[in-house]
C-alpha cells in the first residue's frame, strides 16, 4: 500500500487518517510535482489527447473490422 503525505516542519504527515502502528518501518521517496512555467501542477493528458495525432490515419481497413478484429488479428472465425 502507498501512503501519501507532505513534510510539515521537518516531519512527514500522511494524508490518510489511519495512523501506522508505532515502530512501523517506512521508506520515503520524494515525488517531484509536474509543473509548467506557471508553477501550477499540470493535468496528465487523457488517452484521447495523447492519441489525437494518429486518429484517422489508418486507410483501406475492412468494413467489419470492429466486429471481427479477432479474425483479422488472430485468425479466429468471423462473427
């Protein structure tokens, strides 16, 4: 399980309300915030935004590709 938190006055304070048991060993790895020039945290682009450059590039595909993609990929019988 991953616990998230912040350092406040030199002490790691977890976001979760349930405390860890006293004496629990932990490993702390600082996380770099993703920020732009303004210093604000950037939202990760959605899958559609990341694939936008290649959407619509495929040509001459079979009309029934959506229904029978397993046939064209793996040779299974058409539906």
